[in-house]
């Protein structure tokens, strides 16, 4: 077991909390699940094969929008080797990840809404047979007009994609005003208005989704699947299949990457369950890469209009943000995403007054959802590029401007988000030092430049997806006389290292090594409920539950050992696989002996831990729950780029970044999360885009995916990676387990704007959208040469009929978190919503 | 029998013998199958992964007669009499290969899905070029996509393995 390797030279830690004697936490070590991964032993969903297993293939719509007039499956059904053909009428119950957007069916019943929407499923003895039989299904479609983007959606209220939502093809519209922004603008010395566009992108996890379902020997359903959210999937299966949830077992297999793409209950998961129940034999599906592009749920394309008013010293008097969001064909997480395009605009810099309006529309494309950073990278890009522009307008260094406006620890923001520890100032100071910012900014030769950006992210969403009063995470521990410790969790290992973090917490408290803990995660039968691996919630929430469970076990053992050794239990220390008297360390028992003493004293030893986020009484207004979190992380990044003015080619040379993560529980994993975030951010900054095109008029004018393949969907390779220098800013947050906050998403956020700001420093043109491509740089350079605004980006924001804003006075204007124009809360709908999902 | 013919995948009319991780094996399979498919479906070696089936991602890389190949692009029928090394063949006597150990120690594997292909591509490089430069490592791995790590810890792992292999060769632990 390798422990305590040093981090590579490119990474450092600002400080280690002094006076602590931690043996596991904070040390770089092999993650608990890694042996299976380097030997090929880890069993992903696609690696599962069961006796008598049948294979499923899905027929998908070739049309972006159509009514299904008729489906004739008789020829497919008669094909040799075909066991079953399913269509929409077999699975008519609607579901969706959010209670307010139950708008999907596992197979389309009478309408398809994007190319790739599932229409029928064939289950056959062999995969190839199922594939062949898809051609034998006859579907009559009536083609409908298609909507390609939000502006078209606003202009095309009919036909509606869905019969719910705000109106026409507007899915969700929100409008808030935290303080009178007009008054703020009147007090400002400078007002800037900027438009930004953030292109959509997809997760591109290396593992293609796969699922295997069986009707088990008790007649119950078991599903193995690559999901980040076994609990939410479990609920959806109960609803759609009309089975008692207690008779369904969902096992989230280790995910070969998630990044948000496996956070929705997905149609193929439901289809194989239905088929397995009907056939009484295992049914498997493995999606092709093309099908994964149709599942999508990736980054929403967002058009943004930022109007900001600042004082000469940089004080942000008012911010007015409008976002227009391309949702694709279904709701998915979209309502939450809509709120997230504005909720965190107050959590990095102190904004005195904030107006935020967002509108998500349906379009005939695969549904967008949560991708790493969920809804916040888009406005973060806008805000950070705008900060760069403000700094230039005011003649203040961009780092200095951010230091002046940075939020303070434990601040309550204009929109009533309660911050925790805030390491932003230190992040900025350190990244400025590390990068040599002061010697480079506006000082490098033409064609070379640096850009700085910061960010803030949640450590777990403060609210569950469905309203309930139960814990967000639970952990169960079993200790037995072998000395073995079994940890059962509902969390999903998606590569982020959650199994390791939980094992480390328990090992630290019980004085063991991580290898001594056996982790069973992601299984709804074995582990207590955990809401899932999303919103960077697992380390803090499941971690705190693990602390509680381990402390409870420790207390039992301590009492039994204290009695045996005749020492006060307060003097006992659990370390090095033993329990000993700190005053006389030779007075000791081994850990297995301690468990035997405990078991003799108390009987079988099992403990549980639960975690609820702190109550958030601050935000009382409707919609105030989105953006709340137990605590927030902060990042700062400097990008150094080279831009060739002749070709527009951009090379990111170096990235320096700092991340305020509270404490690195396993620095090797934390560094991997940071570098992986930066990598993914660079992909979005420079090349990744989920793009669509229309076929020519004579070929149906349909809207099709431009690149449903890895070859054409460009993502960075090993040759595209710059040098990266990382520093962890560690200041333990009392809300996190051993002080830890999130690290998996936040470090992505500053990368895109840092690159955009660096391009401006290099060649003096603003690229106000991502991806920042050579073509856009050349166009902006041409504008510059022609004496026009040296910029490439969106040029107008459409008129949107916004509802009256909920007016919530900020805390410093005497606000109490309630809207002054809100009708009193109705309690009833919430109860109904929950009942809908309860079988 | 009402069926007029067997489904295509059931027609295991192709037969080959390969040396799989040093062990001779016979396998019968439907003739259209790729090396990736027979490894996973007919030989139970699921360590080699599907990522795209089109030669775009590198997840299915194996070593064929000493050369790294994308097994999704190699017809199994082409492999008769040839040597195939997969991730299952790297550890010996219960001990991880130095490349595996380095990936495990240094964060070279997160979700693990690209890891088998990545490790085999690295091994093929080091077998040919025992002391590659940093740029040669980057170049050799450029056909293997990883969405988790940002590649840097993978470079760390390969570089650490180089040192470890030299050391083990010096002491005679590794041939």
C-alpha cells in the first residue's frame, strides 16, 4: 500500500492545519478502488453478462419533430431470434428527474421531439438480431415544424413541444430583483452592457451508458446501470413500472465517467427493466456512442445580457442579468439549470443590487441538463469577462478589482445565500504570485497574453430534488469480531473518488487504513439513501454522515476498551490499527480485540450516520432554495496564451490555478479533480460544441446533430494540454468533514473566461463567446483592422415578456429574505408533488 | 424448429487460435466480429473497453504482436496465430506491472475506463522505447482519450513507471 507520496512539483498546498495528528486524511494515497481499474477487474455495466441474457436495441426517431401516426411492429416481432418489441403504449407513464418536469416517456407515445428520441425497442437473442429487426419496424410519422434555437422558440409559440410550461415553447421563466437596480445604476459612475454567448457541450464520458436488468429469483427487479443517481432512478422506476419501490433494486455500477451525463433517469434504463419483467430473463443494453450523443443532458447553450453599474473604485452598485437558455426537447434538470444561470452571480463579488431574469425554451434537440458546473459556467464566463472590461474601463488591475469586490466569509449575499469560509482573496493573491501576473499583464509582446478569472461553486445543493424532510445522505457501518469494517453507502463512484473519501474518513476516526474498510456503494438494497453523485455534494454530505457513523462506532468501542484497560475513555486514542491509552501507550488492544470487546459489551455493532444540510432560513422567497449550499468553494486561474494573428491559432501555454477546497482529503485525487476540471474547461473554451445543422429544404429541412461521434466532436488530447500549476488553498471549513469542501467542479469555472481575457491581452480582441476558435479571432482581428469594435460575439438579445419580478430587498436594505410582492406560500402543491412520485 | 435460420451472432463459423496473454486459446465466433468483440464476448476478457467502436477513443487498445492496436478496428479473423496482450495479462504472480502500479499510485486512473487502453499503449511505447522523452509520451498517448484526469497524472504515471522498470530490470526482477 503506497502512502504519502509527494504531489508532483507542479502542485502545492498553501498550508496544513497545524497541531493535528491525522494519519489518513490529507495524505496522498492509492484510492481504494484503483486496483480493479488498473487490472481490468472493475465491472462496469457493459461488462456484465448473465445466463440467458437477451439484448436490447432502440429504434430512434430520424426526425427532430413529428407526430407518430402509426407503428407496426409485426415484421420485427416475427423476425427469427426476436423475443419482444416494445413501443410507447407499453410504457406510457411520464417521468423526469424533477417533480415539476415529468415530461418524458421511456418510448415516445405519440410525438418525437428530437432526432434520436426513442420510438421502439427490440429485445432479441443476439444484439445483431435486435439491430437488424429495428429495420423491420414500420413507423408513420407526420412531420412537424422544428425549432432550432431559443429565439425561434420565442417566435414560434405553436406547435408547442409540450403542453406544460409557461406559455408557447417557453419552459421556464424566472424574474427576481434584489434591491432597486435602477437606483443602483443611477449611483454608478460607469455602466457596461455586454452580450455573451456560451455554446452547449456534452459530457463525453468514455463509458457509453449500459444497463442490465433481471427479474430476480424472488420475482423482484434488479437493475445494474451506469447512473450517478441510483436513488432518483429507483423512484422513477417505481413510478413508471408501477411497482413497490421496495421490490426494486438499483445497483449503480462504477461509472466510467459521469460529469452530469448520467444524472437523469434515462429511457433505456426503464426499457430494459420492463423487458426483463415481461421476458423473465436478463436484458442488456449498451448504447453506441451516437446514442450517447442523443441522451445528452449536457451544457445548455445560453445567451446572456449583462448590465453592470460600478463606482470608480470598483464597487458593484447594480447588476442586471438576463439569460436565454436553449433547453432541447425535454425538461430534464432545466428548471434548476435556469435558476443556476444567475443564482451564483452574487457569491464571488459583492453585488449591492441584483436583478436576474432567465428564460428556458424548448427546442427540437436532445435535452440539455447538468454538466460539470451545472448552469453556472455560462454566467461565470460572462461575469468574469465583464470584470476584465470593468477593470480596463476603471484603470484598475483585474486582480486588484477582484480583491476589492471579493465577498467576505460568512456573508449573506443580495439573494440571501449564506456563505461559509471564503478563500477567494487568498486564491487571487496566490495565483497572482505564482503566475508572475504583475510582470506579464499588458506587458507581454503582441501575440502573447495573460488573463485572470475567478469562480465560486456549491458544495452540494442545499435542497433535494424532491421536497422531503429526510436526510440527504446516510451511511451505515458494520463492525464485527474479525476487525473488519463494512461501509454501506448510497453514493455512486463515478471516478471522482467517493469510495476512497468515505473509507478515509472512517479509517481516520477508527485508527485504521483505507484498505481495512470494505465499501459497498451505489446499491439501493445495501446502502442507506444518498441523493447521488451530483452538485459536488458527496464529500461533504456523505462524508459528514460517515463521520457521524464512525464516531458512534468509536464511542461504543471506546467504552468497552476503557473498561477492559481500566483507563478513562477520553484518554483512548484510535490509531495504527489499535486502541491505546495516550498516557501509557503500552496499555493497548488491537483493533480486532477492541471490536470483540465492543461486541461482547453491546452485541452486534452497527452504526448509522445521517446528514441534513443546515436549515436555510435566509432565503424565504419562492425559488430561493436554488443556489443554497452548506458552503462554497473559490478558485482563481491565470491563463497564458499565444495567439497567431495570421491564423488565429490559439495555444494555451500555461495555466496557474488556486482552489479553496477547505482541506484535501486525498491530495492525489484532489489534484486529479482540479486538473481534470481545467482540462474540461479548456475543451469548452477552445473546441467543444454540441452543434446542429438544418438539412437542405428539399431534404426535409430537419434539424440534425452535426457531430454525433468522438472523431468530429473535438475534445482535447494529451497533445493539447498546457502546463498546469496548482495550489490548494486550505482553510478547513467547520461545515465539511475534516474541513473539506468540493473540488470536482469549481476549478473548471474560471478557465473559459481566463482564456478569453488572455486572448484580449494577447491580440486586443474580445471573443465574447465560447468556444474561442481561430475563425472567431480572425473575424475579430478583421473588425479591429477595419476600425470597428474589436470583438466577436452576439449582437442582440431578443425581447422577452418577463413576468413581474419577485422583489426581495437585500439584507443590507432591511430585507428578511421574503419577497415584498409575493403571494403567501401555498403548502398544498408540495404535498401533491411528493404524492405523485410515491408509489 | 420454426426458425428458418439462426441469428447471425449464433453462427460461430469462424475459428482461430491465438496466444492470449501468453496462453494458447481456441475460439469460435461469428466471422464479422472484431478482436474487441471476441475478447469481451467470446473469451470473457472484459478488461478491454468499448468507447466508440470506430477507432476514435483508444479505450480498446491492446497489444498485437508487440504493436498497440485498436481492437475495435481489427477483425478477429486477422488474428489467427498471433499474440494478443490485454490488461488482464500485465500483472504477473499477483504483482502489478510497474505501469499499473504507477497509475494506481499517482492518480493515473480516475473512473478507470480509459485505463486499460492507456496502460497498454504506454507499455507498447516502453517496450519499444524504454526511455521516451516527455513529448514522446504525449505523442504516444494522443490517441487515447481520457475525460477525467487532464492527462497530467497519466504522464506522471508513465514517467514513474519508466524509472521503476529500469530499476527492476537492473535487479533482475523484471525481464
